[in-house]
C-alpha cells in the first residue's frame, strides 16, 4: 500500500531511523541533565553556564536539526497515509523543508543567545 | 484491493478493524505520540524564545510554568516520549536486524521497560508536583 514516491521514500525511512537513534541518545541525556539530576531548578544562568561549553553547543547544534528532520519527516509519513496526489505531496514536502530549515535556524539563534549570555 | 481512504480517522479506523493487533495499536500510538511531540517541540522552542528578552524575561517565563498542573503534564510528556522512544527503538531493531517475526515479543519487552521507567519517573517527579515551593 505504499504510494509511488520512488527512492526518496527509502531515504526518508533510513534517515528517520538514523535520526531516531541519535534523538534517543540526545533526549535521554537532555532529560537526565535537566530533569532527573539532583539540581533540577532551571533558570537563565543554569542554561547559559551549560552552553558556555563547546561540547554542549555542538550537542545542541546536532540535536536541533536531527529533531526537526525527524519531526517533519514523521508528519510527512502521516500525510502519506492519506495517499496525497503528486502535486500535494510536492507542496507539502516543500513546505516541511522550508519550515524545518527555518525552525532549525531559529534554534541555532537561540543556542547562540544562551551561549553569549554566559 | 486496498481502497484509498478519504476521511481523517477512516484510515486508522479501517486499519484497526482489519488487523486489531498490537502491531496496529503500536503503529497508531506511535503516530499519536509523534504528533504530540511535534506540537510540544514548537511550544518548547516558543518558550525558549523568551530568552531573547534577557535573563529576567526568561526566568519569569519559567517561574510561571512551575505549577502543579504543569508538573503533572510534564509526567505525561515523559510518558509520551518514553513510549515513542522505546517503540521507535523496537521498530529500528526490527527493521535493521530483520526481526519481523519477533516484533510482538519485542513490543512487550519495550512495554515492560516503559512501565519500569514510568515508576521511576513518578517517584522522581510526583513530589516536585506537590512540593510547596514549586
């Protein structure tokens, strides 16, 4: 019952799994550090101190685009359940790429804001 | 021949009635939890954007979010993330190691880990929700 989406679909499948594995690791670490660790109160200083380290900046710089790819590719799978026409599929894909890249850029801007605040 | 569905919930309802099994339920739950997480991500980015107003604006935002309700919603969020993460790992393991025959067993293993993890989460998060100075 797969539509005719060609090889883009197989890459979508593969990258959904690869980003998913990354996100599983990132999200466990992110949640552990921010919510399960003893010092759980978060404020501006807590975030800026963490983002003062290059390691954490790189961590979030990978986390953000991986998350947005996984999110929009996932929503695309849901759209695909409804077997969109080729034109609709192309329009939705374009919209999702634009939104995904724009929100990733916004995420980078926020990382930079916290990183500068230290 | 499989017929294309046009109604919004029809696709899912038909899939469930054709094959009412853990595979279909987990597929549906993966879709639902995924969509919730997408919406959460947008809210999360929106809340973090308050940092552009400086430390005091950001801290005021966070302070406003420290309520019993939001802490309880946080536990729900952890549950949604945990389900999506564990079921996603199961899907990936099934796909990469060709374990389709064991997918149901793997689902129940994932659910056992889910329950254990949620018990730990409740122990850690519940006292915060009802702490006097949240």
